[in-house]
C-alpha cells in the first residue's frame, strides 16, 4: 500500500534510504526495530543503491532522448541527423595568393600547378601547410607564368580506400580522421576491375536526384567523425558489389592558421624552382568543428529553412550555420532601402578578425545563396557599417573597501565595459541600453559607489587627401538638437557640441568640423590658447534623421585610424539598423577613477591616456 509519508521528489541515496525506513517503521512488526544497528541496515543499503542507480540511469536515458536536454555529443548529433542537419566540421583557413613561376626558358608554352601543391607559412613558433584544391593551368609568355587570385587551403590531403561488400550487413564508410574538412571531400568509385572510373559528387538533399545520379551523402557518425552513404538505386546510383571506393579529403588545424600572410613554395612546380608567392588576402575562415550548443541552436532553425532562403532570417540562418568564420550577419529586403529596390535582398556579413568583406568571400557566399534563393530574388552584399560608442566618465570608489589604486579600478571598469559590449551589442540590429551600461560599470568592483558616464556615437571616415569631395554620414537615429549651444565665432574647447570631429589638418593648420546648433556644419581652426575660431560653413546636419552632409570636404592629413565624427544622440539608448554594427572599442573608452570623498585622500585621480577632442 502506498505511504503518503514517502518523499518521491528527491532521489539521492540518503533520501531513498530514509524513505525505506519510514515505510518499514509504519508497519506494526517493525515499529521498534533498530534499523541502523542491525543486518537490516545492509539490506537497506543494497536496496537504496539499486534504486538510486536505476533512477540515475532512467534520468540519463530520458535526457538523451531530447535535443534540448541531451549531454553526449553522439546523442545530440543523432537528433540533428533526424532534422537533416549536418554538424559543421573543421574548416580549413583560406588564403588568396598570386603565383609567378619563372621557367627561364621562352620555349615553355604551358604550365600546370597540380592539385595538392603545398606552400608553407608560420604563425609564431607554429608551421602550417597550405595547398591548392585543384589543378591550375597557368598562362604566360617569355617563360614567365602567372596565376592571379588563387585560393590555397590549410591542411594536407589524405585518402582512404574501401571495398564495397554487400554480404557484410554492417558495412559503413566512416572517415577515420575527426579533423576532416567535409567541404574538401572528393569520392571516386572504380568498378569492373578498373573498366569504369566514376566521379561521385556530394549532395545535401534528394532534390533532382534520379536512379542514375552519381552522388554521395555525408552524415555525422560516432566520436566526432563523419560517414559517407550512397543512394539505394532509386534515389542515387548504388555502387556495384566489389567496387573500390576512394575517399580523398583534407585534414586541418582549424582556426590556428588564421591570419597567416607570408607563404613560400615547398618545392619546385613541374621541376621549376623559381616560384614567387604574393599574398592577396591573408588566411581566414579556419575553424574547429561545431560546438554542442551551436548544434542544439542551429539544427531546428536549419530544419525550418529546408535549405531554401525565403525570409531574411532564412538567409541569416543558412550563412551562419554553413560558414563558421562569420561573426554576425544581417539580411533585409530591398523595400527597406531608399529608394526601394524590389527583387533584392541585402546582406551584410562581419567576419571574425577581418575588416570589411573580402571579394573572394562575397563570391563564395553569393554562389551558395543564389542556388537557394527564389529565381526573382537577387542577393546583394554590402560592407558592414560600424557605429562606435565613445564612453567618457568618472567612477567614485570607497578606499575603505579596497586597497586598489585608481588605475586598477579604471582597468576593471574598462574590462567590464568590454564584457558588456560582447554580451549586449557588437552585432547588427542591437540597442545600447544606457542604464544597463551604467549598471555594468557600477558592478565592475564592489568598492564602486557611483559613476557619471556619458556616451556619444562615432563614425570613422578615411577621405582621399588633397581632393575636394562631397561626404554624407548617416547615423540613422536622432541627434540632440541643443539650441543653447554657442553661436559665437570664437569659443573654448569646453563648449559641448552635438557634432564634432577629431583633429585633422588643412593646409598646415589643425582644424575640426562641428555644428553651430542651428543645422550648419562649420570648419573651425584650433588656436594655441585652446580656442576654436570658425573659418567657414562646410555643410549641414539634419538632427531628426541623424545625417551629416559635408560639401567640398578637403583634407591635407589625418591619423591612420581615420577622422572620427562624434555626435551626441537625442537619447542615450543608441540603436543600430540594417547593415549597421554597434560596438565599443577600448580606445574610445575614457574612464577616470576618483577616491571616495569620505576618504582622507579624496579626489586623487588617475586617468587613462586616451586622446579625445571633448569630454562630456
């Protein structure tokens, strides 16, 4: 009979044993029995252990049955396989180079760089090998042959050979190396003792597959490996019995070679040793295999797209699940452009540790999406537009709670701001919540009492020097329209302006561009007594649209990092739209730590050496 006093919620060993005792004590024959000092205690231990192990086993089995709760990689990839999702493998870093071969003989009329031709590079103490993924025919004259913009991939090619045996009911074609780049897999089937040599190609779906289609499929296997499967003779050609299957692929070191930029040939090419390699694009895109949490997140979303890009989120999902080098991606319809561009979908892609979007990647992403887009839709790629946030402020901290110096507190605050940036913004279509930024600063260390912090938005431009040009800078959010700003022609640097540029030079004079509070942009010269003198009008500012228009913009010199245009937003909550990424760079953070006024050494401060034009 069930006992209402038994606890069925907690299933740890001690609770289970106590439940047994409670039940036995409720029986008349065991009412006064000493369960702890008798042989009965041993029996209770055995029963408790058995119950505990069964509970643990049942819980593990139930957890592994669902994608959301599974912990083992094999269980997670098994659930992903049911959703027709192939977890991302290791990816080879890709570099683009120009290859020049001087044969020294004008009689040589043709030259081929074979597939697998290797090139070496180093990053620190580590050496890596890059190789070509196809045969490349070079053209040239007078004995000099050149191949331009050739992609080389990190890793070495290896092959595995299997014999098809249909009498073996459990035969599988598993790639033995878990660091394989599945994009590099090529497969050859040799039948009838060499009479037929068939090249099979990879297919990710059954669309368009007939009984004669020479295709193979890839699915995840145990222990982070991958398995090759063939058609059944109805959907895809089935290799003949006793056929030889040769699987060739590239093994890679993942993300370690990223950034490599200097390459040398490992040996002569077609017996010619005078080989020059020039780098066009440094190595990018290397990555390790997909993490468990990434599989758990991407598999259901990939299933909803069905390998087709219909909505903007479909484009984002397909790119992010296929290309691990992508840090962030934004897609939006052409109807959101000004003027509208119907029949187009615009995409901006931010690649890890790479500024801008290389042409080789634009072409690769375009080819990938074009086959998955509706016929009438054209994917168009735009470079990400970055809006940086200038963070300036002071923090008060109580020295009774810490022995840290002001510089130590400043370092902790800057680190907290960086963590806030990573967790909350640093992506497309994000919003900087001002109150949460203040909380992050206050929580940087227990001794911090309060902070006074202001934010401005920054756009960076790099104009052509000594050439007049028209410039439009769009922030896409309203700017502060402060009618109380000064209108006088001479003012000190302490005056707060809505728009202000960093210093650049014009004909040997240090100047900035600022607004006058009435919608005009003016050029102002910096004098020795720390005052600015207005030189002339140079453009307009639309405070409502957040847009600057500069006419005949002329620059003699400016810093390597570019000219920064600081603006004060109408709201401290700053947002980004479309292809705009909102982010905070450490160089744009200026924090001063101040000892608490309650301490003997009040107002002793130390500021981080960051140069800014105006401190708000």
